[in-house]
């Protein structure tokens, strides 16, 4: 690749364009796609050049001929519901997650024309590693290997970058030889979690020969907390006594103790509340669960009882509750304050809940994706083949 131009990328399942924001000015977007009208509107509202490269519609209806040139990178955050613990765990056979194969059909078409992306990132929930006993992860790895890619997986929790706990898997695949400094001979914590090591070790020997342990540095220390992104009290819309009491009534014994301990501290304490369905004595019971560790829980799309997240502020015996605001959701996803979220809170939460954290993408770009795209010997040899090993 000429050093006189910026590397290019395709973004599939683009949503509101969070991967693009993370890649930033170091990259040029050649093509982007999403089928959801709400997300498409948000993408167009935030990227003035969208008309030139954004295609709204089903990925299955795209052809390789719709994609310009040869991209250095293809980013795919395919629908995660069928891999998520909150979903039905249908795996790659599920109607939504099978959209991945609509994307993969395009990669196969590009490869047949000699235009396959040189690097691919597939981002999804950690359930991808264990779905159907690992069979779905193996199917993904086989698809990559069949098209000439070597690959490795990283589990990254966004809480290293923003005050939100959001673990995700990033499968990074390359057709070229990565620089030696990007490769480790053995798995490294924290990004090669036990789940990643087990999933890699369960692959057939032939696929293990295509495996790469990406050797990445630790990210910079992050020390912001949930409180740092919260609206000022006077700008927030607080629940009235009845609604607050109804939510607090759902708290079980364990989390009631957390609430009491926060009251006893007699200092301002900010946390989050989730509604969960729990199995108690053989029956499903809705519970409100508290978190006071300085992080929000994983943002989800606004559908179902467990998807909404609430802010709780405790000062002595005073307990106030409210919904997480759309602006706060944007900051938890690393969106700049200039990003135009929909006015509708549900639409804004849908975009955020389905997105990838901007800061994570930026870090991954800086330490791995840009070095892969600018390496002088990128087309020279095959990647180092470092098979999975246990700790």
C-alpha cells in the first residue's frame, strides 16, 4: 500500500457509524451498509458524505460489484442477538445472526475477483465463543480459513475505556504476514481470556494452524467513573415517589443489603439499577439489581424487561431514581458530544445498545489495524502460525 494514501475500509452492519468514528481520520470509508431505517438516519445525520458510500438495505441483496475497489479492512458487527445470553442462542443458524453469511457471501465474491479485504474484523458478543458448544465459532474460523485468512480472537471489555461493562469478542483476520511485534507465541491476559483460550484450543488441528495470538499492549489506565458522565441533577428527570417505590420493591435480599450499605456510608453514591428475570423456587421473578462499582452495566436495545437501565443516587436516607438519559448512553459508548442521536430516547438507546464502543475501536486501530495496513511486508509471506496453547 502506498504510504501517500490513507487505508480504506468497508463497514457492514454499520448502525450509527461507531466503528467509523473509532477508526477516525486515519482511515477512509469506501462503503457502509445497514438495513435498519433508524440507524440509517442516524448515520446520514452524522456523516455528510454518507450519500456517496452508504447503502441502506439487506446485506443479502448486495453483490460484490456494489463494493468499490479493494479495501484494506472490512469491519462487520453482525447482529448479536442469537449469540447473546439475552437471546435465544440460535447461533449462526438464527435468522438475525445468519446475516453474517450475507456479509461473507460478499467477501467470497470479492476474493474470487482478487479484491478480498486484506484485514477483517468481526465483532460480536462473547457468546460467539461458546454458542452450540463452540460449533459456531469453529464455523466462523473455517469460513475465514477457506478464504485464505489467518485469524485470532480478542475479548475486550469496554470498561477499560469507558465507564460501561461491555465485554465483546473481536476476531481479527489477515491475509498477510503481520509484523513480529504484533504476534505472541502464547496467549496473553487480559485479552486472551479463558473463554478465548478454550475456544481456540477446541478448534481442529488444521484450523489451529491458521490461529494467531495477537500480542497487544495494555491500554492506558482509565480512571473515569459512571458519575463523570451523569447529567447534573437539575437537568435530569427524576421519578416520582410511586414509580420509585415500585422499582425499589423489586429488589431482592442480596441487593437490598447493597442499598442499605450505600445509605450507611452517608455520602453521595451513584449506581445503576437493572430489571432482571430470575428463577427463584422454580418460578421466574422480576428483580431489580443494583451496581455501585463506578460502571454502568452493558447497554442493550430497549426491548424487554431486562433491557432498561436506571440511575440511582443515594445520599443518606434519600434515594432518587431515573432512567438513563440518551446523552448518557452516548457518552457510555464513547460518542462525541457533537454526535446527533435521535430525539426519541428509545431510538437513541437502540443505536447505542447495538453499537460498538468508539474508544475500543480507536485503540484497536492504533495498536493493530493501522500497523497491519501499513506494514511494508504485508504481501510477502504467510502470517506466523502460532497454534493455541494453554496457560
